[in-house]
C-alpha cells in the first residue's frame, strides 16, 4: 500500500485547509484510515480516524474543527480543517491498517498500531 498525501501548505489562523490522501496498490481491504500529526519537538498525535462503516474518532484538540471523510470509489481520504490555529502547525501523516476498525481499536492505542504511513505533508498556520 502506498499512501500519497496532498493539500498541505500555509494558512491564516481561522482559515481552512483540506488534506487528501490517495491509497495506491491496495493488496487487501483497508479497514481503518486516518490522520496523525507531528509538530516540531512533539510526539506524533493521532487526530482523526474513520473506518469502513464510517465510524469516526477525533482527538479533543481538533473535535468540532476538523472533519474526516472518505471516497471509497477513489480510494481517497480527506481531512477538512476549519478554524485553524497556529498550534495546528505540524507535519500531517495519512495512516491506514486492515487489522481493526474504529470500534475495535485497543484501549491505549498508539501510532505503532498503524502499518501504513504516508510521507507527510506540511501545514503551517500563521496568526
């Protein structure tokens, strides 16, 4: 599986950006996809997940501002980011795995549970 992100860039605080992630060369059906981000000198943070039943999960830091969605016909995942804040500045990574759904993720899950990662796309939010 290859995950190719696009849509990163610069934005003003309060503005929107939309990230896309296309999944290429799928050997099997992915069950859970989502987005992580990593700010400089910070640990990777899971921020949004979606599964094949369209169940979603959001981190408190983005809940109400970011929306994850998917177009299965295009094998593409999206992250609509609204009301951006300077603290949203980070490298954003698309992730995927075929071993679990949002509902079956183990308690205390971490980034290591996700077997497929994109190369990352930069988002910079200025105040």
